[in-house]
C-alpha cells in the first residue's frame, strides 16, 4: 500500500495570506471494512487474553481490548459509508 501524505493548512490562514500554525491531516476509511477489521482483531485479542490469563501481561491486554471495543461501538453508531479521522500535526 502506498502512503500518500497530504496536509491541509488552516483555511483562514490561507485566505489571509499567512502561513498556518499547524497542519491538519485526515484519512477517509470505509466504515464497514474498519468494523470488520476491528472485530477480527478483537477476537484475536480475546484469544490472547485467554492464553495469558493470570500473567502480568493480562491487565494491559484487557485495557487494550476495552479501548478498541469502545472505538468499535462508536464506529457502529456512525451513519454513512465512510468515516473521516483527522488530527492536527504538531
């Protein structure tokens, strides 16, 4: 997969002819595909948790599972075929 990085400067700064303070980066993702990928990854994480039950690594695995399950619930609640993730590059 080729990674194409494009940054979008602050629109107001561009319109005023000055340089933006921080760039914004975004990725458009097919929602159903991401849900399927997360469900598969979570199934693997739960299997890993069963294997390492009772070891020092179990709490971290449970924390990761809870984190990604919360994201999965959020994704399922979103409408439309795609989801846009954005962040401000520092």
